[in-house]
């Protein structure tokens, strides 16, 4: 995750809802908003707790 990114919306979800949340995120992008979604911002295998706090 780049600390320079600015986000309009934080998408928090249950893992079973991920497909629907990703679709909502794509719709937000189409509306000109910048959503934050873990799958889009975190690299696999890296500690995510510190990044999430930022």
C-alpha cells in the first residue's frame, strides 16, 4: 500500500461478502471515488496490521 494514496471510502466487509464488495468498489470508481479495499491495497504475505493503521 502506498502511503501517498488518499481514499474516499473504506470498504470493510466479511470475507463471504467479498464479491459483492468488490463490485461496489468498482461502481464507486466509476463514480469518481477512490475506495480502499484490502485485496487492492495489500500485497500477499506482508504484515497488514501496520498498514491498516496508516
